C-alpha cells in the first residue's frame, strides 16, 4: 500500500483494536468461568476490519452488525461498561440485560443491532439506508455480514434492492473463512463477493482485512463513494477468526498449523509493527497502551459484575410502545 | 355524519392516502403497489398522488421488503409494507418474527418500530393451497406483533389509520373476498382503536365470536336462527392482539354459551386460543361446551366444491350454534 495513514489515526485505531481484543479476552474468561449464558462469539483476529471501516464513520451513521458484533459496537463508539454488563445480562447493560451478546444495540450511537440470525440484519440496513435517502440526510449505513451470510437470500435481495434504489449502503463483507465449521471455499461459489456485487452493478474492492492501513484506505474510498450519493458499494475484507465459532468450539474443522499461520498475521501485531517502524511508538509505549486498555476492560468487568440483575417487573416491560394490553 | 358508502378496497386506499398527507414520514413499499395499484386494487390512486418516492414498487423480495420496513421504522420513518398474499409472509418470516417483533424488547425498549404490515388472506377464490391461507395464528403467537382483522370498510379504514399512527408493529390482515364489499365510511376523520371489539348484533342466547370474513357468515347464521327464536350475540373482535377479552367475557357471562369462528385451520388455530381464553375467564358461566368452527386441517384445495367444504360457511356456524343450544 503506497498510502500512509495519518499517525494520530493509526494510533487511535491501534488503541481501539486493543480495547476490542481485550474486551473479547475478558468475555472469553467470563464465559469459561460460567458467568455467561448461551453462546458468545468472539471477533479476535478481526479487529482491523471493525477499526478500519466502522471506526471512520460519523456518529450519525448507522451500522447493522452480526452475532460476532462486539468489535463493531466498540468501533461505533460503544462503551465497555454497558457492553460487558449486557453480555452478563445485567440491568445496566445496553439492552437492560434482555438482549445479551448477540443483540447488543444502541440507536443513540447508530448501531441498529447485532443479530442472532445470520443475514438477518442486512435487510434492516437497506431500510435504514432508504430512510436516510428519504429524509435527505447524508447518513450512510454500513452492513457487516460474513461468509456464512453471503450466500443467503437476504444478502442477495438486499444488494439487488440497494442497487436498484441507489441507496447509501456499504456492504461490508467480512470473510473470516468459516461459517461455524464450513470453510468459505465450501460455501461460496465463484470464490469471492466482488463478482457477485458486480452482477448487481455494485462497485467493490477486496482487501487484506488484517492490514489496518489497507482496510482504512479502501474503506475511506468506499465511504466517500456511498456518502456522495453514488449508491451502494461492497468492501470485501479477508480476515480470520482466530478463536472458535463460539467459546468452547473444539475446532475439528481446521488444523493447528493453519491457525498458527494466521496468528503470525495477527492484525494487532501488524498495526504495532507500523507504529514502531515509523517511530510513532516504542515497543514499551505499545505495552503501555495495552495496559491502559486492560485497565479499562478490568474496570468494565468490575462494573458489570457488581451491577444489579434486572428486576422481575422488567420481564413485561419494553415489548410495546405506549399502553398495549395484550 | 355523511351516509357515504365505500368498498373495503377504497377504504384501505383512503386510509393510506390520508395518513400520507398527514405525515410525510409515512411511505409505502410492496410488490405491484404503484401504477398497478396492488394485486387487489387496495393502493389504487396512491402512486399518482404521491409518486414513486413514497409509493415504492419492489422486486419480489419479501424478506427485504419487511426487513427494510424494520430498518426504516427504526430510523425515523413510518413505513407501510404490503405483502401481496399472506401466504408469502413465509418468505418474510425472519424479518417479521425474528426482527420486527423482537428488536424493541431485545434492545431493552430503546427503540420504536412504527411499522404497518398489510397482507391479503383467505380462501374462496380458487387460488389454491399457496394463495388462500388464513395464517392469523402465526402472528398472534409472536409477542411483539399486534394483529387486526377488519371485517367492514369502516373498520378497514379506521384500524389501518390507527395501525399507521401506532409506534408498534401492526399486522393488518385483509380478507381478499371483502375488498368488493361496500359499507358506510363517513367523510369525517375517525380512527378505530386497537383492542376494542364490536358487538355486531345483541342477543341473549349464545355468543358467537367471529373474525374477519367469518363475521359476515355469522351474521347470516344469526338472522336465519332468529327466525327459529335463537337470539345470537355476535362479537367481532376486530383487533386480535390486543384482544378485547372484556367484551367477549361479559357477553358469554350473559348468554352462557359460546361459539368461536375463524377461517384458520382447526388445529392450533385462532379459534383454539379464543376458546381457551373463554374457558379461562368464563368456565363457571358456561352451560355447554364451547364449539369451534374452523377450516378443516387440509391445505386449501383448488376445486371449488372442495375449497368451500374446507372453510367454514353459514351452515357450519348454524350447526355449531344448534349444538351448543341443544
């Protein structure tokens, strides 16, 4: 990549990536301790996509996220305390403990929700993009989806409609190589999404999703394209889920060597290398940033653990707007 | 009060037009709703008045039609989406059941979903198994979705206006064979509230609760039985969720007998739910077991004779009333 990120931006994204990484490590530990119900999906290894794309959005922009959405939320401006409280199902969580890991949302910061249904959030993003167009704002909507969602009807119906109506939607295809246990080469005919986007007349780019700088510049171009009213765009970021599909996944579907090879391409290490090589930070300063993020996460874990459970009355609250006696 | 009469289809179109004039956030999306005026003509004239920006013809993509409705509703618009046949909601079920119905609750109440979903249902036109079902019970069974089934032009307009103004997800089910029915619709502004049943006929001997087009058959049955001295009280719940159980229970406590009539299948149908609710509230007042009149548990056959055998008619209602009076 010939273009070089602004030092301050690179540093900010690096901080954000540590916050995401350590949030996920904390969630993993809490899950292993038995404090988290259901299943939880970590985005360890995919931080450069969240930081490089969603980190560039304006507060008024929207995102529609996935079941692996913690990083997206933090990159959109989510705060660690209510996030971890939500993951623990506490009343102080973003969703008062009713959504959990797979449904973290905050319309206030423009997150239309993580989604427990693979591909379920894509049509919602189309609606948000339509809404922005009808209201004549320059808000854009980034819709994250993975290789698992990419062959579902929602992805195709949504790309088609967004293209037809020239909607301000950025399709962020985050290919982390596995849909649960199914490798992307066993699920995506044609090999990549850019060829599919072309079928709908949607311009696209494909980048190494573990290279923050490459993601940053590709996303910048994509965002500018969409915000200028040129219709949708598809950005394909190839990355790798370093953890299992869920915490506790035995990962029979891939070799230790494969994971080890991808660990060498860890996006955090890559960003750190850029910072050190360019003399922006020393290694010691990198560790200090890591420690700061760890302290923030620890404080958020304390907050979440000491937060109250929802009251029993909360069960029947928040279902409808206004008085509805069902 | 004027004594103007409109067809059910005209009443629907008028409701939408009035609400679109009243609130610029209201817009319409669906298949063939524009120049074509809708498969049943219920959106005729809207395209000419409001144009393609607010009356949006979509591709045949039910999942994204409904899902985009959710996204637009979450971000400041008040969409009305039309799913041409209720059977086609099967293609949109994730967007309705997992997204529209859930987001507000999953987000801890930090959202409003002012979304109206209109759809045409019902047998009796020779549309066969995939275009004739009464799937009211699907939506009644999902917390987070409100459900109305207007049976007159007056209610079609009044309930639809209320649905559009509601900040909740409201499914409006319109029976295809009611679109040509004419009835009084005043020129003056009015709405019909959710959760308020209509007593179509007062009587002392037996309470008949009938939904949608079944109200017309039940009214016929009541007139025929009046000649024999059986005095039927006919209740049209109009709104299925919220349900005006108070009006139904008061009637059953007065008549001590109940027949429930619905166009859906007998097993697990809306009539099962209504009968159970009446049992809950009125068991000690009943002089006879509640009778259910519902569609047979077979797909709707194409052949006209077989089709009419499948769904309830006045003679089935008469037989049920006689049975509870025996």
